[in-house]
């Protein structure tokens, strides 16, 4: 019977476990003989052919630590797997080898990240006020005004210029003996409190085509110009004044904006679209507020690896988005003067919030006994595939999401949607729950995965930003 391993464990403050695995004298000797055999095959010792040098000479030549270094990597994996079979650690992910000792016996010191634990407590009394959705004719009017302004034209007028007009001028500007501008047919849109220098645009207000004007403007003392504090002299001749002309808000204009029969049709459809949009925004906000409320009262513990993994997930999402527009992550960060390591640190607070959000949502689904049927997965798969009009794309979608992993992703998305729906009902008092019958403390049965994504959003790169309602967009 093989000599038993000596295993000692110690709980750390960061939801990880220190594990020391010690081999007894017999197994340490076996490991040494294994190392000697391995090294002797490639050792070059004067007077001996490879593999023929005595074991004692191999030990004297390389030393025990040097020999054992040849086998410790494989050996550490072997003994760790052996320990896992007997210890049944509730692990989050792979253990990290922290230290190795070979004298007097071999010892491996490892750090094991533990599976997250979540206690939601009694959440039956958690209440969150749902955002009020308000939309009306004034909102449609605002959109119409934006569209109208976007279609505006400018026409020549025989009157004095006003703010928002365009003036065409010949102009010369000097500071002392330096010419700072000399333009012909220069077109200037007159802005209030804007322009190149304070008061510059306003100097043209009230002029008509054919008028000439000379005026002075002093560069502000806080200007970045080399002329700060100095006075510039301008001489301008106005050649044309053009005024903004807005299109009429009639049926023809409505039809030009899209598939609308007339202005009444535009207003009705736009009002409905705005309402749907704001209802979605309100639902997402309620999700966010409700999750925050759960997190605030929950007790949870998770290892640093959970945040680390989420940071890298967010980086991967950002890399995908950058790649789609022809950039790399490094290019984007370089323009911001940041390194990847610096950006990872910036992402950590958002990643931690995402981890907490995912944990409470997963646990709520378990506490509320929510589940997804195979028929629901089939229906969602059919919907996803049916969204594409291209046969090749449909085949690709069917292959990707019809696989075991693809169906698992769909199932998770649907379960998340159900959980968020249940959460909204609970926090707004529309549903009751019997939390007394549920287990007070639960361990997550899987490593945290993407939750709170709608089924569509789950298959597109998520924002690397701050998922406070985890990917509910």
C-alpha cells in the first residue's frame, strides 16, 4: 500500500485555502530515484556512458534539490489530483503552486480558490420603486425639431445679419506688424458666445451684404496664444448674408423621415417607439436598482480569481469591439496613454460589481426554484436562427447554438431573464416569496458566468464598462 500523503489546510481571509501536501520518506525516496533515472539518461559524466553512471555519483554531481527539480512539476500535479480525490475541496478554479521544499521530505504549498458562497438573507421585504415612464407629444416635438434642424438650408437674404446666419466675408487680421489671417470668401456661421475670440462672431451681427467694418479684439490673458494680452485689428467686407431656412413640418417631411404615410402616422409610430424605448430603459434601471438592493443586504465571499477572471473577460470583450473597427486594444490604450496593466486596475471596481451582481442573481434563481425547459430552449434557438435571412448564416447559427454548449448558453440566458422578471415582481411587491423555507447559505454550483444578459445580447461583445445591471442591454 502506497505511503499516505500528509495534507494540512488553513483558511485564508480572501476565501482561499492554503494547502500543504507532504510526501513521506518513502515517497520522497521514490521521487528521487525517478529523478536520478531521468537525469542519468542525459547526464554527461566523465568515464561513464549515458545511463550508466552510479546513482550516488549522479546525486553528488547534481545534488538532491537539483535532481528533484526535474520531476516536481509532474509530481505536484500527480499528488494534487490524488488529494482532490480524498479531500473534495469546493474549488472555484485551478490551484496555484506557491512553494516547494525538498528537504527533508518533499512538500508542496498550494493556494486553492474556493467556490463563492452567497447568503441572500430574507429578501422578502426588499422594496425598490419602479421608475415612472413618461412620454408625450412634447417628446415627439423635440425629435421633429432635431430632424427639422438637420434638414435646414441657408438662403441669401437682403437684411442685417443675425446669430445663426452665415456671412461670407473678405477679412484681414493683424496683431502689431504680424498678419494673423487673410481670407477671401470666408464663410462664418455666427454663434452666440462662440467663435475664435470672445466677441468675434458678435462683431458681424447687424451687417448687410456690401457693408465694411473694422474692429479690435484683445486676446484674453488666459489665452494659450502667443498673442495673449495683445489687441488684434480686423478689417472685413461682407459679401453675402445667408439665413437658416427650415423645412415645413408637413406630411411630405414626415415621409422623408422613413416609412410613414403622413405626419399623423409619424407621430403615432414615434410615440410608440419612444414609449417602448423608455419602458426598456426603466426596466433595466429597475433591474439595476433591485440587484443593488440584493447585493447591499447579501453576505458573500469569493476568491480574488473571480474578479481577475471577470477583468479579463471585460478586456476580451473590448478587444473584440476594437477589432471590429480595425483597432487593437493596445492601440486604443496607447492613445489614452495607458498600459494594459493600468487599464486592468481601472476595470477592477466594475469587475467586482459584476461578480457580486452575478452571484446574487444566480442564487436568487436557485432560491426561487426557477428553471428552463427544453422546449423553451428549442423555441429560443428557433427564434435566434430565424432572425437571419441568409441561409448560410442560419446554418452557422444552428450549428453554434444547437451544440451542447450553445444550448447551455441559451438556457442560462433564459434563466437569467426569468430571474430578473421574478426579481422585479418581488421588489415592487407584485409577488410573494417564502424565503423561510430556503437554505440560509448556499454555495454557487458553478463558477460565475454571464448573467442578466438578454438572449440576444449574450451573443454580442458586452460593454467593457460598468455592468451594474449585468449586461441587460
